[in-house]
């Protein structure tokens, strides 16, 4: 904490020194969303990964306007909200592809993608390989172990 002393008569009618207390700023994370709100948003996204998640819905959950929320989320997480949701969906799809025998089309629908084609484009965008090839690589790796 920093203290400033002021004994000038222009400040008040007191004759003694007046201590003005200046507080050091609270330590903040690099982002502008508080940790508890960010945790609540991530929980909401994980719980509703199969639904359509709109920017307005996430912004209202954070108590911010959509544009301010998008800026704050990007500063806090490192990617825009839409990209984060896409990454989380693809991460869940990778788990499902490796652990289940569900068809790729069914995984796409379960995770909230509009169709298999859309899912395949987004999956390849994030991982660099299509879902079928990813499943084959992970299955062959499991069989050799």
C-alpha cells in the first residue's frame, strides 16, 4: 500500500496531516473475465456441447454484451468463443472415435454438428486428418500395444 500525506489548508480545514490511502491494484489474470465466470462458462459449454450454443446465450451467462463478451473471452482463453466451442466438440469427438464404434455420422449429430460433412470439415480443420483416418490410426495403435 502507498500512503500520501497532505497537510495543505486547501485540502480541508484540519490543521494536522491527512493520510490519503492509495491501494495497489488487485492482481488480475491476463484476461478480463473473472475466474469464476470463466469456469461457469466452460462448465456450461461442456454440459451443452450437443446443443447450439449462441454468442448471446454465453454473453448473458457472463452478464456482458455479446461484443464485449467476445473480446473478454478471447483475451481470457486465447481463442474466440466459437473457436473454443469447436475445439471442445472436436476433443469430445476424438474421445468418442477412439472409445466407441458409433458411426461418424452419429457422432456428428450427438455433438451438435448439423451433418457429417460439416463435422468432417471442422474435425480436419482442427486435427489435420478426417475422422475416419483418426479412428483407424487410434485403433491400430491400440491393437499393437
